[in-house]
């Protein structure tokens, strides 16, 4: 089996996780910028983080023969300080030409506030200006439905946004259809206690189609499982889905979306 | 634009696979249902069953046996913030899992 982990926060994982992922069939990992568990206090703190995502972490992954790609942004949890957000967004273009950078993400909303919306709009403008793919985080728990609607309205009203170049992540049963129906890609995140479980993810594939959907573990420093994607493959096979269907969802789908960025390469030759 | 097939037309392949849907998940699901029951008993025993989250959980649980489809979607919607405009400011706290109407905030 082969699969792509399209969303993993590997800077907070151990080398054991890299080994386990590669042993399970992972052929590439993509790492969106996210919250460190505390609010960074300065632009230089973000610059160091972007260097970690574009220099150190790809080198660490390479020791395990795993291609590593990254997305850059300021996380919505840190969007309340508009002045800091403005200064951080100003340095992101310095890193967009780095060889492993795929786009702007994971941007989005956290508590659905006006300031978060302002910073989300700024990120979208940045992505459109630099012709970048976009990865969107949708809020947690009771905030997800409202936040997803706000995000979809914002993105759909922007003439420069191409839905096929945007993935809306962390969808659940109450948000997946509205994301797909507007032409965006949808990401299903597999978490032990929140978001989706492997059985629920397969339910959504069975009831909503599998054309523009990827699965991810979003593994980070919290309760999460870096092997959640291959474990979902087991759930699919147990229900009778063929190995070809598993491959289409876990490998070909993320490959198709990510290959819209010419820098997404596996091995020595372009993929796709 | 949509790629959404009609859920009613989706069929799984083999009878073995259909049987596996129950065999592979029944015990784990049974355990989760008992956890829900035990949780509701526990919050009553500790006198905290009036917490808005416990009330929301009881209301959502009623959807499990209303005989209508898409229970997961409907429970998620019932636990969601139904408002539509961005908040003026952040409450500073993490999401809690159920929506607390502003009128009840202190």
C-alpha cells in the first residue's frame, strides 16, 4: 500500500513516527504551518518557524527517505493581534520560492471573530497575488458549521480564488457536502476524540463520493495518530472496497490536488 | 457543481462486507453507548447535570432514536453555533463542544 500524508505537523513528532509512517507506505508528507501551543511573540519567532518548515524539517524527513513539503501562514489562533499578523504576512513571500513550499495554509478561522476574518482575507489576497494553492482550517466543535459557512462565502466571493486549487480541511458530516457542492476539495481529518474517526470517514466517502476528498491525520503535539490514514485503509478494505479504490483515495487524490503546484515531486521526476 | 452521488444508490459489494459492518464495530459502539449512559448518570450523581453541555448532550441523544437518517449530521448541527455573523471579539477560550446562547452568558 502507498499513501500520501497531506497534513501532518511533523515538527512536533518523533523520528519513530517517521519510521512508522514510511513502513506503513507513506511516500510524502505535507506540513501546514500551525499554532505552537502558545502565541509566538514576534515576527522573528515566525521567521525561525518558517526556516524550520523549509530547511530543517525536510532534511530530517529525508533521513527516512520521505519527501517533505510545507505550507506557510499565520495560524487563525494567532490572528487577534492584527498588527503582528500584518508584519508576519509581510515576510511570508520571502519563503514562497523555497523548493518544498506548496502554498498558503493552514489559514482559516478559530472562534469566528472579525479579526480572524480580516487576517483570513489578507491570507487569501496573498495566495491569489502569488498564485499559491490554499489549505483552509475549519474551526473546532460547535464553531465548525458557522466558520465553514463564513469561509465558503469569503472564498466564493473572491474572483481570484479558483475552488479547484483550495482544500477545505477538517470537514465532518455537517460540512462536507456544502464544501464539495461549491467546487472545493474537502479534507477529512482522522482524530481519536474529535473531528472524524476512520469509520465515519469511510461513511462520508460512501455517501458523498470520493472525487475531491483527501484523508489526513493532522498529527501534532496533541491527541492524534500519525498512522490514522493507513488505519482507515484497513477500514475501507474490511467493508469491501478494493485496493484500487483505497489507492485512489489515499494516494491518487492528494497527488492530483498537490500536483497543481509544480514543486510537488516524489523522487527524481515530477509526479502525476 | 457537485460530485455527490445519491446516497440511496450506494451499495456495498459482498454480503461478507455487509456483515463486517456489524461484526467489526458492534462491540466498540456498544461500549461507547454505555459510556454515554454512564456519563449522564455520573453528572447527575455529582449534581452538575444542569451544565449546558450536559443538556445539549441529552437533547442530541434523542436524535439517535427518532427513526430518521443522517443522525451524525443532525447531531453535529444541533451542537453547532446557529448564528451567522462574525463575533466582535474572541472569548479567549477554546471551543466547548456545544453552543452556549449569549443570553445565558454571565
